[in-house]
């Protein structure tokens, strides 16, 4: 077919300029040759560009980005979140240089989040912040990442990988965008994630304590005391440290843990337990210099 098209092109090149496209014969030829051009790949190369029929649709022209974005926005308003996400992605894919392409990426991430497709939401949002850091939609993109992890948080008995990722992402929102509309809620969610992580460490620590695996238990309670001091779990963690250190005969650390507990949380229900454990060993709460607990909490000043 290619040689025939080449012959037609050479024979008609001089005469076709003088023939009107409104001529019925020319229009019929255009309709017959268009499928041939498409099949042979010449249409994409411009080989059949001479024959342009206004009545034949231009199959190579994509929809305008504004129209596609509008369709995606309508789908989003109609809560067809999955379809909206794909349509936003189509805007970016087919019109990568359009001003709407950038916004379409973050809107596809938002649509995926609303659809509960968290991995897709995270992937789209991460792509946005990689390609367009510092833009006005960056705060939204980071918040989508944070909320996608946050909504997948499990109870303290389960694996806390997503909780840690949620905490990291929430802290990024607060650190980079402190004045954004997302920062205040992110702060509250940071407290919740820290509480869950502390609770998880306490669960594991108690398990090791019951198994008399005191060193493993201490490592878990140490995480709570050093990283999650603002949670309610720190009081029990200090008491459990007193218990574990007393069991190992490391009395200076046991005394320090009890002293820090009594000084910072004098009304805690856990302090009498810690005090009793020391008393049974003929000891009393006392902060000892050189203890890691002292380095973490600082020297206790007399009241």
C-alpha cells in the first residue's frame, strides 16, 4: 500500500492545490483514504495531511484540559471518587504542560484518599511534592500523605508501622506549614499517634517483664520515657523501670526512676508501687548522677 500512496502523492501533488475540498469527488476520496492513512501510520507523520475533510472528526486531538478537569471536578462533587481520580490523572497524562496538570496530580491524590485507596493517594501525593515542592498545594499533598497513613492506624496490639509513618508525615505538616489550615489538627493527631506508639511499647514491655526478660522490657520502657514523655504512659513506664532494675539488682537506676516519677508525678497511682519496691530492698527514691534517666529528664531540684 505504501508504494501506491507514494504514487498518488507524486501524481496529485501539482494538481490538488487547484482543486476545492468542497468537490464531491475529493470528499469521497478523502473519506476512503483516511482509514488507509490511519492503518499505515501516515496520519501521525503527516503523510495524508493534504486531505482534510471538515466532516471527518480529527481523531488525534485530545479533549481540552479545562473540559477534562471540569469533568473530574464534577465526578468528585458527585462522590465518584475513583473515577474522579482517574480523570484527574488523565489531565496530567494528556496535557503535562497545561497549568491544570500540576493541580490535577494533587487532586487525583485527594480523590484517591476520599475513595479509601490509600496506597494510590500516597503515591500521587508523593509524586506531587517531588515534582512541585514549595507550591501552594504542597501543604495539601503532605496532609494527604499524613491522613492516608493516619486512617490506617491499628490498635496498640497490632503492628504500628503505619502509625510511625503517620507521625512522621504529621510532623512534616506542622514543621513546614505551621500557618496552614492543616497544622492545628495535625498537632492533635500527633498527640494521638504518640499515645498509640507509647501504648504499643508498653504492651511489649509488660510481656517481656512477665517472661522475666528484664533487659528487653527495659529497652521498651526506655523508649516511652525518652520519646513519649508527654503521654500518660510515661508514669507507668518509670514504675516498670523501677521494677525491672530492682529485679536485675541495678539499684541506682531503680532509685533514679522512682525519684523522677515521684518528683514529676507526685499524685500518680504508680508512685506508691515504685516506692514500695525500693522500700522492700531497704532503699528510697534518689536520683543518681550518671543515670540515663537523669540525662533524659535533667537533675531534680529540691522543692
